[in-house]
C-alpha cells in the first residue's frame, strides 16, 4: 500500500455493523460493507446459526471476512449481550418479517434507547407495513420482471430481488454514516427491484404494444458445439447490419427497427439457422472482429476458468476452494478471510465487552451463548487466567 494512503479501499474501516440478518439479502449487504472495510458481527442463533450454513459454499460466499457471535436472544441474558454489543455498533441490520425484531426486543426503538445515533436498516419483502411471506421469484413477478408477455415465465437463475435490496441497503448505510442522528432504512426487496427496472418500465409504459418484444438479435443461440450470446437491442442498427453481414443475411441488414420488431419471430429463426451451423468459438471471434456485442454462455465450471475473470483476479483458485472476489477487492492490499464458523468469535467479542471469565462460564452453562469448538482451549486459558489479554 503506498505511503500516506493507509486504509485505501477501506473507507468504512472502524465502522461496526451488527447483523441480525440471515439467508441472502442482509448477508450480501453486509458482505459489501465488509469489503469496504467495516467490521461485521453476525448475531446467530446457538442451534445451527444462519440456515444458509446448511449450504457451506453459499454461506461462505455471503459472509466471508465477518465475525460470528452465537447467542440466544430469547433469554434475558442473551438480550443483555446484544445490548452491550449494540452500544458499540453504529449500524444494526435485520432481515426478519416486519414486527419480529420488535417482539424479540431488538427492534428500532429498542436499539435507539441503547445507541441514539444508530443506523438501523430493515430488509423485508414488501416494506415494514406488510408482513406477507414471500420469496425472490414472487418479488420478481410482482415487480414485472418476469411478466410472460416479455420473458419466459420460467424460474430465473439469479435472485435479483435479494441482490437489488442488498445493494440499496449497503448504499443507504454508507450514505447515512456522516449523519449524527439516528437513521432508519426501510428497504423493500420489491421496491428495490422495481427501482432497478425503472428504465425498462418507463420504456414499456411509453411505447406501443409489441414494442417491448424481445429483439430478434438479442438472446442465446445454439451453435454446432454449444451456445453463443448475441445482444443487439432494437435501436442498434449498426450492430444489426454487422451481424447480418457476418451471417450472410444481407437482404435484411438494412431493415429498420420497426420492421425488425414486427417480424421478430421470423427474423430470429433465420438468425438461429445460420448460427446453428457455426462453432461457438469461431463465430464469437468473427463477431468480436466486427464489433458485435456477443460472448460465451458460461456454466459454473467455465466461469471458474474464464481467462478474463482469472486475469482480473475476480475468480481465484485457493488451496481447497475457488473464491469469487468483490470488485472492491482490487482496492485492497489483502483479501478478507473466509466466513466464520458458528460462534467462532463469541469468546473474543464477550472479552471485548468486558465479560468476566465467570460470567462467560455462566452463559455457557445456561446455554445463552455458544463458542466454536476450536475455542475450547482458549476458553480454558481464560478461565484459568493464563491467556494473554485476560478479561479486565
């Protein structure tokens, strides 16, 4: 790291985020904050922790570089642990259904009483006024993203609502940090996805019926040995002409956009016939030479070895796993660590909160907290008073 640039790429260094969120959107928002330098503490239930832990690769991808505190929030002693930790945390993020956090005693007003300047972020499906259950597919359907008239109604492969909400939550937290007073962020996954879709929605609301049909040169096309992605939108006449020239379809190269929309089905069929006789690699090289937006259709293994992603360090092969690095990682001197084991940081966090060895023993005996198995020796040292950095 260059001299005089301490903390470059980590503008949130020194910011503690207390996360009560599980599964996807909240943890992904916290990953973004952690990648920017924030210290994220996961508050997890003692029995099993985040349900996403049953899918270790998913949990690791969402929670790397964070700390885990396993505590029973349904007990008075557990709530006291939370309160002490909340007092040291500028940000609290939760992803329960509306009303659940307040019933647990960790809602907005509960935390404000402990930390008056807290940035409290709630992520839910439809906002805090609506406690209906839902999943990403339903949020996408509600937001008009997978309407059958414009797209295939098959289940999408990417949890767009989760990702959109996470991005807005993280951005909201970053924007609120300079504020001196408490800030409440009510992030709805459906709202976030509608906001992401605003440019396309504006087009669809203003254009004649049928104008929003998929362009004939836009989509995935089967080749002789696989698939190719070609992405030419309605108004891109130059790209359309270059594609048609490469495929020997000169008779339609100059066709106006309105006619391409009207005859989309027939035109797509003609393109598909020509593409089917080409090998994917050869076709894509030819299209790139003509400046046509196109590219490979990667499966998971192809992503792992994609030369562009490998050379940029986006996908990194580690000793026992493949790591996908955040775009922010290019700004960092070192990468963040792997995701924590359940309760891995319980002991160190309680030590930081000035819990005595005897108090920790009691919390363990009453099953208020859980420590990771690898901490057993450390816990014994603390109890015996032989560990460095003993509790005050």
